[in-house]
């Protein structure tokens, strides 16, 4: 009996050693390179430079945490209970993370944490800003207009007074702030405020793209008889953008109003024309699918009509115009 137990114990020890060896080899073969906007970055194992003296921070802060394996949802809860809140993922095996003063940093190995490093300023700048290739549309003299993005949970409105010390706040949209400041102050801005996750130049001036849209998407070739000879005929598109000019010649015989009380406006008409305008008034303005059948709905009311319109009307595509645009007319 003792011999059997001894044999079982030996096999258990051998199995444990074998599994440990396999895991060790696997860990050595994993690619722990961080892939950031500025390029790849190597992080050494057991690099805990983001936690000075190996202690929890005195105030809430943001770091990059890399793991030996990606934590599952249950492990993320355990981390949060330990004062480490994971935010956005970074390839490979890493996350931006919020670390609280209450964080338990004495059991990092048990939490599969491989490294904790600072989110350096270069990681938080768009590549063109990092390489000092400032876009001309964002620069005015020695100043630049940039968009500030914040980590999850940060309320931009609460940071306005601090940010205003560095420049002129142009606007705040969807929890991002557009700030005009001296180019020389970009680095100092990031050093002072670690709650800023990313800085990029303002968008270039908007311009009309309709003249080239079909060519860029390849739909011109698809329509041609010597191409695929397909123009959307047989496809029904629900457009959640009430306010279409239904008597426009380009929509003759192809649009059905299902639920729209909106006042006719150029935006909704323009969107519909991009999708399925026939180009009768101006062939250069033909839509992406001029043969498609169009159904008009208010805003997102087409969504609430699913799945009935899928079955009854054969709707296979819905469209919603979201975001910022030139809002030019369709003519």
C-alpha cells in the first residue's frame, strides 16, 4: 500500500514539474512586445518602474500593466477589488489601467502581472505630433490646435479650469476637448495631467467627396455593363433619416415613406441621394446603388421595426447618418 502511495506521489511531482516546465517554456516564447501608435516597444519582465518603491500610489494614477496572460472577466473583477481597474487593451498582453491609492501591490505575481510601467508622454501623442510633423491646418504661428482624449471615467467638464491654464479651450464634444496652445507646451501639458490619454491634431478642414465617392468605392465599375452590371436592383434599404425631399426627380418611383414627420432638409436628402439617387438630374451625382428600393423612416424608428421589415419588406441594409458633415445639398 505504501509503495502504491509513493508511486502516485512521484507521478504527481513529475506531472507538476512537467507542467511547470511547459508553462515556463511557453512564457519565454510569448511575444510581449507592446504595439503602440509610435511603433513596437519592448517591456522587460518584472519591470515595475511604474510603482516607485513598490508601493501603491499616493493618488489615483494611470499606468501600463502587462500580464503573463490576458486576464478573463473573473480575474478583472479580482484586480478591480485589489484597486487595479483595467481600461483599454494594448497588444500584447497589456492594458492601460487606473491604479488607486488603496491598491494591493503585494501580490502582483499571483495576479499574473508581468510589468507595470509609466505611460510616457510619447505613448500619448499622435505619431505626427511625436515626430514634430505638425499638420499645417492645425498650426497658427507658434500655436497648435489639438484634441485631448481622456481615460474612461474622466469627466472633461471637471478638468476645464486646469486645462485652461495651458491655452484657449475652443470646444468640448463627447468628452473630448479641443485646445489651442503653444507647441512648446505640449510636453508640459502631458507631464502635468496624466488623465489625458491621447493628444492628436484637429481634423483637417472638411471638403466635399461626392464627386469621387463612387470611384473610390469601386461602385462605378460594379454598375457598368462591362463590369459586374449590378446597381442594387432587388435590394431594399431602410434609411433612418427623416426629412427627405421625396419629389426629387432622382427618387421617382423608388422611395416609400414609412414613418417620417421631419421637415424636409438638405441633409436627409443628401444622404438618401448618396445611397440610391438615380442620377437623372446630374449623372455625376448618381448614388452608390441607384437601382435599390428605398424606405424612409424617422431617425432610428427603422431599428424598432426590425425584424418585421426584414420579413415583410425584405430590408437587408439600414443606414443612419451619424457624426459631423458638411451638410451640403443634394442636387
